[in-house]
């Protein structure tokens, strides 16, 4: 299997910057680029009660809603690939928790690197839900490149 780089995209300016960096890296090392969008499960703040009280649990949305979100993810990935002129990139839309699913996808694709933007969520959401990039660093089994804002240029 050829070398590959997985790039997580969500449509934010930071993920577009990560795509630009990932595309340049893939081209320079002759790696296959895999664009990935994760349709995240909804976190229900009181779905489970543990020993220490209520804990947030991720739950899959109802089937019809999930299908619509996956279709929107597919359109997003196509649009971003077209805008970045990366016609030869593979496109994937997966469902689940973003960090875990990107790590799993990197394993499936035998990726040597995962590239993500530093912020996809706003400051409030990141503070409450946690940073995908920080979580990904903890669960990925290959190197993770977190592209800071402004690195597109």
C-alpha cells in the first residue's frame, strides 16, 4: 500500500488551512491524500449516570438525521477538494467521535500522518467539549500535525 496522509476537514477556516498544508505535504512526499469529515454524535449531558454523577455520553442521531448529516459531509468534502484543487484525493465521511474516528481511519488507511486544524469549534464549545486536535494527539497511533491559524500561506 502506498503512503497516505489523512486530513480532517470540517469546513472551518482552520481546516481549510490544514487541507492546504496536507495537500502540499502529500505532493512533496508522493503520498495519497485522504480527506475526512467526521459526522459527530451528539453529546447528551445527562445520558448516563456514573459513580460521580451525571456524565456526558455521545449518542448517534436518529437514522434519517444521520443520513442527512453524512450526505452534507460528502458534499462538504467534495466542495473542499474542488476548492483546494486536490482532485486525486480520496474522500471519506465517517460517523462517531471526531478524534477517535480520525485515528481509526488513519489506521484503516495505513496513514503515516494525520493533519488537522487547530480549531474547528469555537472557544466556548472547545472549552466545554474539548479540543479534537488535543484528543486526537492522545489517541492516534501515528504522528499528528496540528496546523495553526495563518499557516495556509
